[in-house]
């Protein structure tokens, strides 16, 4: 049977980078984000170690298909060492492009990685009582892979909810 995805998807699916193999309590992190898709059942957990707004380390767990695992893996490589505000501007389309493309019915996998990352960054910002970020869709109807980031003013950290339903503020 022929592999239906790019060599880059195969690389990140068969040899994923920065995977959290141990219990999450064993990885020193100060940011936690989650995302999921109720239609396909995929779920992503992203843990970040951030210092001075730089993502120094990242670990993740994904329950999902090859595209979901590859999307999270490549995103983890893209953001390691980045400033959180630059990392938050990465779009699902950029994630898919780094993978050599994803089939149209798998574009949501790159969106979930993007959402889990933003949830983790907002978790970090909320813990520090700082302004949260919000993604605003800038796309044609039906396209879930094009987004950009803007800072939302007036969002109070104590009331923001993460993808897992928990408060991101303290």
C-alpha cells in the first residue's frame, strides 16, 4: 500500500520530535494547553517551559491520526527557542506547509496544534496576570487553515477558559 502523505509527514509520524513519554508532572513546565476535535476524536496536550517569554522547551502528547501527530511534532520544532508572541503568529497553513501539505480533510489537524499552542501561551500569560492573546480567523468560508494573531485588549486572565474547560487564570 502506498503512503498517502509527504515524506515530512512520514518523518514526524514515525519519528515524532519532543513527545512527552513520561508523566506530565516529570516535565518541568509552566504552561499547559489542550485542544481537541469532537468530530474526529483527536486530542492534543502541549506543555511549554517558558523563560523571559522564550519557549525554551516543549513536550506534547497527541491522541490522533498520522496528520495530527505529525502536525504537533513539526510545530514543536518550529516554536522551540521562539518568543511566545512570534510563536503565537504561526498559522495552521504554515504548519501544513512545513509538512509538505496535508489533504483537505486533514487540515483540522494543523488547526488543533495551533489552538493547543495558543492555549498554553495564554495559560502562561494568565498565570502572570498578563494580557491574553486571541486568534482571529482571516479566511475564506470553509477554510480552517488560515488564521492570524492579534492581541485582544481587555481580556481578564481570571475568566479565560482553556480548551479543556479549566480556567487559565489563577
